[in-house]
């Protein structure tokens, strides 16, 4: 685990160092961990949806004398994952992730791709040259899913145990050879279903598909493409993910306590999405953009040069933990059903 004091000292000394990248894809600025947390704090009331739904009683006999503990049973959303979507290796706008986690993974991923294919690792855009303004647009980007550094903040109210570890790299697309080789999703029946698993309000007005969960999508809008790629990566981390190179979350916060997995949805039953770079705003997955006067997310794309950072507030429900075993709970919480 990273020592907090050492990290903060290092941050103060070198926070001004730029992230190296090519000028045409690089973010115009970076965002630091303290800046991300500063964008999380003001939205607790808006995104957490904190509710007390009951209480839990625990019987602890470890000392030889039975002791009963009573804890709250809660329903809330907690910001436990941070997802960076960026154009190419070195472009991650989250400064600490770029400098502490990505450098080695990018180098290793590049060497693995070259060994497998004989070509360098590629990312970016490959737009159609047909002249049709609605022509297909192939977008491939790098995506990191990293545990939110909870050691740097305290919640202003009761909370459940967080499922993720601070700064844990749960997924780095540069290392996911199953995705780059195209083999990871070949056996998923969802990947060949054109009428379901779409990201949007309906089949005729959607941004794209949740499956196959690849870091390449066919969308003629960079912002929507990046949100869909972030969704793909978070889905891989929190669901079944055979053949992907990934560290899965437990999707559990203890006994009689569960954390929602991430799926394509608009009702936010499983998760609330917050963009923290380049802008600070609430993301609605697949929102209806048919009334937009300009391309949805154009301001975000321009502000970040097509690089983004999102915070995922996942839905937590269950008992605050205590020593011993549960003898009484108000609500029985089932385990998360990973798909």
C-alpha cells in the first residue's frame, strides 16, 4: 500500500512535470488525485443517494464472553472506481496514474503486441474517407480502471466498506492481449445480439453496444465512443471476464452486503457516472441526443483533446460490518449476479 505521506511529498515536488506524449493526441492539461477528489466532495448529496434501510445485529464470542454489536444497514452509492480513457500511450490525463502505473504497463503491452503481430501497438481514429458525414468512425483508445484512492478522504456520514483498493490497477487495456487479439469476447453470445445490450434510450437511437467489450468501437462521435469504452472496461472489471487480462472486483462489502456490477443502463440502478476531466458533470449513459444542436460532448472533446477521466459511483447495499456473525438483519441482500 502506498504511504500517504510519501506520496503527498512526491506529489508536491513533481506535480508540475508534464506527461510525455505526442502533441496531436495529448491532453492539454492533466488532473491530479487531489483535484479529482475535490470534484468528488461537492457531489455527495447528489450522487450518493444515502439511505438507512435497517439495522444488523452481530454476535461476537471471540473473547469467550458473548457480545452483541448493532450496526446500520445502508443503501448508498460510493465512488470506488476511476476510469481514464485516452488516445494513446502517454496520454492519460490522470497524472498519478500516468506516471506511477502506465509507463511500465505501456512498455510491456507494446512489446507483447509487437511479439504477437509484428506491428507496434496502435490506437486512435480511422475515420471513413467516403465523404458521408454519417460514415462509420472506428475509434480505438487506451482505458485504465483504477481503484479510487479512498485513503485521501473521509465520508461525512456512515458508509459501507469499500470494495476496491486505492490505486489498484484493475484493468489496463495495454496489457489485455485477449482484447487486442480479438479472442476475449468470441464466445460471448451477447456479442452477436443486435437487438439487446445497446447503450441508449432505444434500439433506433443508441450510441453503441456493450458487447463485444472491446477497446475499439464504431461510433461517429469521440465523446460517446469514449464513454462506451469506459463502460466496456468497467463491465470487464465487475463481471465475468474469461480471456481478458484483468483484476476482478469482489463486488462485495462483507456479510449480507453487495456491490452492483457495471452494465449498460439509463436508470442508474447499478452505478452513477461522473466526468471529472476535462469537465465536471453528471454522465447519462446513452442519453437521447436527438435534440442536440451540435454534436453531443463536443465541448468535452475539445477541452480534453479527446481524453477523459470518469468516476463510477457504484451501488452498495447491506450491513456495516462488525466482529462476529450476523444474527439479525432488516433486509436480506443477495450476492451480485455477475453476467
